[in-house]
């Protein structure tokens, strides 16, 4: 059964890309759309975090627009079309859910993940030499670290306790200090990377918010506290340029006490 709204969207993109269509839309490529695709995903994440139902609907529409846009570009080059995209993902979902579509018995979510990974490995057989080959190169580093850690943990390569991860963080921090003492800038950079990876491991091991989410909360908290400093300085007719570090630290501590 055809969906008239999907069909209409496909028609709109075809018209925009036609010779008499929109000059901006006509010049776009898969590559040129990547940056705006990232932005749309981030805007959807914001709407979800804000529990903005209308916003979620709108941002999902913007993501769908990107999917149809890329499909239209591919169709013009005789590669594939939107229908093929839907067909491929439908087949994938049916194949990876044998407990739903083929009657296989799976009792819990953990077994679903195990089954999913096993089927995925079979699908990619001959295409990937490592279980880590499929980790997206363009994933943010925090999410990429978490995904790598989760994949190897699935095969038992993991810490046994939260304290073990904390010990590893302390070990990596010590190595950062030693690298700084050595003055070797490349070594310092390397050890900072190792420290960050260990911190991501702690958030991942705790099975709560991801390091990406935790860092976002930390950044937002910093922004709120620094904006408090700006407002208080403005009340005192002091510009940021003229404010001393002592004045700013005093206001920062006030913001902390007020739970900003």
C-alpha cells in the first residue's frame, strides 16, 4: 500500500532537483549534505531531551527529508531509489528478528542483542575481518569509544568492577602527569587520549548515561555558571575584559552554592 505523504515528498524532491527546480537543491551532493545531516540529528536529540513532542515530529520530518534527498540523488545516478532503501532496511529488520518473524524462541533483551550480533556477523561475513571494522569512522569520539568498548565487552573483554575502572583512570592520570614532566608534547597528547578513553569506560561500565550525555550535562552546567558570572559583573558595571580572575572565581563559587 502506497503512502501518499511519502509519495508527495519524493515528488517534491524530484521537482526541486529538476532542471527547472531550485538552484541550491540541484547543486547538492551526498557529501555536501553531511554537515546539515549532523545538525538535524543534533536538533532531534535536543527535542527528545526537552520532551518536545511537536519538535520531535518536526525534526523527524527533517531527517526523513534528508533520506529522501539522498535517495533522489542516488536515483538520478541510477544507483538506487527510496523504495530500494525501504526494501533493504525492511529485509534487514526481518532477518535480524527471527524471534518475531520466524518463530525462534528468545526470552529476554540480552538474548536479542546476542542474536542480533550473531546474525549481523553472518551478514557481514567476508566483508569485515574484525568485529570493530563496522564502527563508523565519523561517529563522535566519545560515542565511538563507547561503541568499541561495548563490542569487545560483549565477548568478555571487560572490567570486573567499577573500582577496577577507577583504578585504571588513576593509572592513566599518573601517566599524564609523568608525560607532562617529560615535556614530550606528543606523549602528553597520547596519554590525555588514554585518560579520556578510560573515563568513557567508567560511564559505559555503569550502564547509565553515555559519556557523550554526561559531558553535555557538564558543559551545560559550566555555561549556566559562567552566565551567572557575566550577569553579576554586568550588575557591578564590570566588563569581562576588566574583571580579575579573583572576582570571577568568587562569583563562580557563588553560582556553585546556588546550585547553578
